[in-house]
C-alpha cells in the first residue's frame, strides 16, 4: 500500500510544562522547579494512492458503461460516434463527479501530533 504524506502545517499551542526536582544549595535537598517549553501542533494528510487509483479506475469503468445508455446504446455510439459523444460525455462526467468525492474521502486521512520542544 503506497501512502503519501502531505504536510498541512503547524502552529504553536499552549506551552508544555513540567516539574523537575533539582539540587538546592543545601546538600541532599532537592527543590521543585517549573520548566516550560514551546509546544507545536503538526497536521498532515495521508493519501492511500494505490487504493485511490484502483477505486478511480473502477469508477471510470462503471461510469463509462452506465453512460452508454445515455448516449442511446452501443448501436447509436458505433453508428454515429460524433453525435453520441455529447450525451455520453455529459452522463459520464456527472457520474464520475458524483463518485470522486467518495473516492477522496475514503482514501485521505488527517493525522496530527503535538510535540514539546524540550
């Protein structure tokens, strides 16, 4: 499965904070110190390109077959391809446009990650 990542961007969010216990001036005694650091939030899209291609090819085939009827049938297409192309193309584009959004939505995911820059 070929996956491709597309970085969508990053932004600073609420800083990270933690308590560290550090040695004090008194030997053997540790004191709490609050540490803060920049925290970044990253987002990227992951595209399953193999599956997207396979689904698109299948949709192209399905829409082409469904569009034959809109063009008047295979007999009309073979008898006069020039006259049939307009109705075939319109039906084909309408069918494929309807499927494209589903293909993309099922093959693209958004992933995020927050990172403290200690």
